[in-house]
C-alpha cells in the first residue's frame, strides 16, 4: 500500500481538484446569474468538452 502512495503524482491530483472546482464555480455562477436551468448548463458543459476534446489533437495544451 505504501508503494501506491509513493507513486502518486500529487501535483496532478491538486491540478485536477482545482480545475474541477473552477468548473463548479462557473456552473454555480451560471445558475445564479442567468435563467439557465441546470440541465441546459450540463448540455453546455458536455458540448464544450466534446468540442475541446475534438480539437485537443490540434492544440498542444
């Protein structure tokens, strides 16, 4: 079990946590400041993710 924790990339985990939090903040702002429902916001997020995933091969992030 100790090997498992030694092999983790803690910076990658931290980045994933921060980015996930930012996505949640954006969603909450959209819910609070617009008349969009949570279902429509979900569709926006999924569509944006699909578009970004499509062009990820062309853009080196």
